[in-house]
C-alpha cells in the first residue's frame, strides 16, 4: 500500500486562511496592520525569486510588505543602517534579510543587528537561545517550525515517538531537534540527529517512527533507510537537468519518492511539501510579532 501523502500545499492553505482572519482582526480591533520588510542585496536570481514569493504571499493575506533592494556593492555600514531603520519603524513587525549576502558582507553581524522581536526568520542568537532553553517568547526558524506543524496537522504528533533527523545544519537540523525535544506542543519526542560522520546511517534511520531528511543530497534516501510504516518528511529541494522533459529540468528532494512511498506509512513530497510551509511559517511569525506589539 502506498504512503499517505502529506501535502504541504494543502496544510499551508489552511494555515494561511487562519492567518488572514487574524490579520483582519488585528486591523479592525487593534488598528494594527502586520508589516514585513524584506531586504535584498545584489541581483541573485534565486534570492529575487524567493523574496518575490514571500512578498506576494504576504500581500495576499493583507500583510503590509516592503521590499528594500540594495546594490551588490552596498557596504556593511550601509546595510546595518537599513536594519537599524527597520528596527525603529513601528509599522514593521518582521525583518528578513535574504541570504546569502554578496561577498564582503558579514552575515552574522547583520543577523545579530536585527531586533529579536522582529527576527521572524528565527536566526538571532537570542531566539536560538530561547528555543534551546525554552525560556521566554521566541521565533523558531521557519523550515523546522513548518515541519512540526505539518506533522501535527497531518495527524502524526511526535510526542513519545522516536524521531531521526538526517542533517545537523543551524538552519534546519539542529533547531528542528530542539523543537521536537521541547516540553510543548509538537515536542516530547526522542530525537537522534545524524550527520556525515554517523556510522551505519541506514540502520539508524530505520529506527525512526518519524524520519526527517535534510541532507542536501538529491534522492539519497531509498527504501533501505525507512522502517515500514514510518512517517518521512523530505526537506530537500533540488533542480536537476532533465533534457528529455519540456522544461529541461526536474525538481526532487532528498528522498527517492517513488521507491520510499511503497514502504513509508506517510510521506511529504518535494516539491509541494515543506517548501510552502516555510513561507507560511514566516507569515505566521510576522502576525505573531504584530500581535505581541499590541500587548495581547
């Protein structure tokens, strides 16, 4: 029997409908319109595409979206000045500096300069620390938060389950493990994080009730890595040459979808899985930030 397909598009649409209602209530009851500022430095085509998608999604929900586009030769001081101005702007509740930045700019300094209360990407050290310790309000990075929300809304609560996360990046693997370990909604799992030095990786992966794959290697994960009936979440996204197709390329994840779907109990596709959830959680963080600004 083929796996249940966990559609990030469908779950994302449901969450965005909820967010649209929250945005309308904030505007009507509090006189507050959530504001998201995106900062794009240089002319990276992929970054331009991602920023455009985020801005369009924000506008569709009624979120005020402001894009600031800077030349590739922008200095560190100039970029820091833009961030400081957005920090001080009461109409902006979320700030996103699109990465990667051009060579010569210090990404860490820029991210640390963002007001943690407006850090809707969840990369500021204060938000990272609060996620780790479970103390105070924080914003979780959008992709890990999206994975947890997908699991919950698809009926696969991680509580009490053995979860194996393949990948230990600061953006996905490590924050996801911390979210899954928390004594909170979407947490209370037993978590193993694997990486390039993990021995007997397929054997470790097959222990998982829930397997999250964020390795960055196209279609690496085959059926041999999956316990029958396990839930598999594919975070990967790759564009591969496919000269025999109309587009000349195809998009895939880290999981060999057609093979794994015959073993897994549930599986998220790529595209159409985690990707839409990442943008949705960015919008959710922005609405949360606007709500917090009212003292509610």
